[in-house]
C-alpha cells in the first residue's frame, strides 16, 4: 500500500485508514509512506511526518512493514501541470 503524507486532514484520515486496515488484514504486508509538500521548503517537515507515520504504524501493526520513502529528483511542479 502507498500512502501520501502531507499533514492535511485528508492525509491524516488516509493514514488512519491504512493503519486500521493493517491491524485487521493479515494479507497486507507492506506500507510505503511518501512525503508530499507544496514546495521544496516543506519537504523536511513532510519527511518528519512520514517517519512519525511509520513509527505509529509499527506500534499498532508490528506484523506489517512500514517503509518511509525519501523524495529525490524533481518536485511536483516540474513533473505535472494542472490546466
């Protein structure tokens, strides 16, 4: 499972849903958390949130592997343009 983490209410709800699924689903083995930020300046905070999500997930569902991903390369505005 892939979970985007940005600190928003929607992201927090998605994280809670993912952890809840992990607690109750024996088939789910891996969760990858990716930091999301609206600018490069916010990536450090987003990465800290990802680390916290993984720690929380491991505490509640120790049978699932929680993996924090680190962003490298181009940030979102360079990759996608909304019109």
